[in-house]
């Protein structure tokens, strides 16, 4: 059984121009996912699937191999499932192999999250889906409430889970048979809201930059402590 990491990163995007290569703290957005994937211990190999020259160049600089994706699998309507099935064919994967699909728009997802999600794929499951707690049940669409306003619950009593797209783990055979990212039976991997951040707008990039800066400062502090330094001393 081989575990393959796939970062699906096409060139086009609607709300954020060239989103996957947009700068985040001075680096392309997708580079942060490359970092997390390369640091994960569970992956036997890692690939970026793309049709775009700029994405290819970023992948090359990050030391990640590229699967050339046909243009028809990079349209607005192309599915992630079709991209993964194409990758499975290109790589000659068997049904026993495992995909770990990592969206490049989740820059706060870490190697720990990837390894923990992969570890949940026990023999009784065909897939693992990362989720977060969602208390935003009071939704409206086209001016109409999608909830019963006569019996509004307290938000702290709402414990729904929402798929957030940071990590998908699946058996290749189950993906081929069912054609979905989370073939049953599926296990759920719960992540915190900050680590679950997904980049869809320019505002999302600003928020991610704030939390990523804090994350990097924490890592630097932990490294200094592990090296025997006292905070505020040394160069």
C-alpha cells in the first residue's frame, strides 16, 4: 500500500486572480501546503496536479513533482474526483493505494493534521474527511430564512460539523468504484476553526496572513526553547 499526496492546483480562479500562486507572507499560497505535505511522515510521494505554467514553476521551486493535467480537467466545472482519477491513471496506482488530497487553499493546515487524518484510515473505512464545528445554522438564501424563526435555538447548542476541504484521505479503489471524495464508510477528522481556514477571497488572505504569522512566531519560540535559549536572549 502506497500513500500518495496530491495537491490539485489549477491556474484559473474567479474571486482571487491566480489564487493558488497569490502571495501570502511573501510566498505563493500553495507553497504553504507544499511545506505541510513535505513535513508529513505519512506520504510516500507528493505531486501537484496542474495545467498552469506558473503553478508548475512554484511546484518546481518547492521540490514537488508535477502531474500535467489536461485543460478540460482545469475548468470551473471540473471535479476534484476527476483530477484524482486522472492522477491515479498517470501514476499507475492500484486499488490498494491511498490518496491524501490537500487543497492549496488551506495554508494553516499542518503536517500534524495530515498525519492524524491519514492514521484514521483504519481497515473499516474507505475514506477520511476533515471537518470543523459549524454553529452558523441561521442561514438565509434569496431573502428567505432557511430555519424556523419561531424556535430559534441558542448557538452554543448547535453542534453541526461542516466539511472544510483541508484534508481528504481515500482508498484509490473506493474512489474508482464510487466516484466521490469520501466513499463510505467515512471517518471524520475534527480540526479547529483557525486551522480550517479556506482562501476564497482577498479578505481570507488577510486573515490567513495574521494567523499564519502567529503560527510561525509560535514555532520560532518553540524551536528556541528546544535549543536551550531563553526568550529575549541570543541572536
